[in-house]
């Protein structure tokens, strides 16, 4: 699981789909006026109810 931390979500999602893994994800955003942009990256991974749960963040923000 740790091999996916910090990786681009598109790459991780493709790998998980090829492996037919059960997964879900949540995209987090910063509080305030920062506008997210850039690629989504894997920030946290956990297991819940037989699924791999990924927390994603954008790698760039515009203030």
C-alpha cells in the first residue's frame, strides 16, 4: 500500500483497475480561498469494509 503514497492518482487508479481491486476515494480541499489545480496525488491510504480508501489532494494551489 505504501508504494502508492505521493503518486499521481491517474497512475494508481489504472493499476487498481487492472488488478480489479475494490477501492474508493475522497478528494480533500484546503480551507480558505485557495483554488486547487494540478494533478491529484495520493495522501493517505486505509482499509475500510473490504475497500482500499484513498485520500487525494491536489499538488498545486492558486491563492
